[in-house]
C-alpha cells in the first residue's frame, strides 16, 4: 500500500499545488478562490499554520441555510476546526479510514507544521483502485504461471 508521500508525488503538477485561504478573509473570497482553482475545499491558515478547512459543504450548511452573507462573514467563523491532518507516512488505507470515520472529503497533509498537500477522497479512491487492479494482474499472472 502506498504512502501519502507517494500519492502526493504522483499527482500531476496542476493538482500538486496547495491553495489556501487566510483565516481572516471572507467566505466570498474563499468561494472565488475555490472556483478559480476548481477545488472543493481550502485549508485555512493563520500565521503559516493550518487552523481549519473551508469547503463548499461549509458554505451550503453554515452560510446559505443560516441566511448569512458570504461577503461579510469571515472564513474563521464557519470553517471546520480543529482540522484533522495526516503526515506523509500514513498509508492510503489509513487515510481512507480516517476520512470515512470522520465524514471528510479533504485531508490536509502536514509535517512539522508545514502544509505539504491536500488529499481528496477521489485521490485515495483512484489510488486504491489502481492498487487493486495491479494485484489482480499479478494474481492472474501467477495463476497462468508467468
């Protein structure tokens, strides 16, 4: 099973960039950045440290449904916090379990306080499927005596 470091390294360059938002920016600014970067969530940073995460789900549930304004509401008022993070040594299986158990779609990768990347559930599912396909191929070759 691959590690988080291997999954991050294998992502294409466009998807390796980690887009963040400052904790005191508005939700509207976060939405604009998510739209521009075509991502569903942004790690929230304060003084260089990840302090939360804001997602499209946070916007729908904490802004729209409560009748708040995304133009005046600050990110730190609605972000999911404390944020669950992993280090680069975790396996794909461990990350999938964390995400499933915690009902997460995005998982920041932090090492020694530094944000290294952001994993989506899609990244992990893609990797799990690739590993299963490889295992099936190896078993088929073994059965055929190759």
